[in-house]
């Protein structure tokens, strides 16, 4: 007879959970801490909790997209207000778009 607690992990993670986890992500703490904070969220939502690896991949991608958006916005503003030469800004923008 087993007396250990066995957790269920989801092969697919629900989008609504990932969205909520991304909202709760605090970049000042490691992703492992974010995982500890949001793992009970899955139980509250009535869904199997995702693996740490799955959540880590999602949060890293989310953080990267946010950084790219911020960088793109800054470059567009530099181009619009002519604070940096276009021949420098445009190639950076094109690299972000690829």
C-alpha cells in the first residue's frame, strides 16, 4: 500500500492557466519561485498542474516577447522622433521582426 502523495501533471496545459501564471510572474524572483506560487492555482482551477519545465518554457517565452515588444516600441519612438539615425534603427527593427 502506497502512503505517498502522487501529483497529477498535465500533458497539455490550459491557456487560461498559462495566462494567469504569466500575469503572476515576478521577474525579481526565479521562475522556480513563480512555479511554487502558481502550482496551487491549477488545483483552484480544477485542472492538472503543469510540469515545472512546461511552465518555465512558457514564462521564458512570455518574458522574451515582452522584452521584444518594449525594444520595438523604443526603436519606433527613436525613429519617429529622429533621436537616432534611421540607418541604425531600421536594421535593429528588422532583426526584431524576424
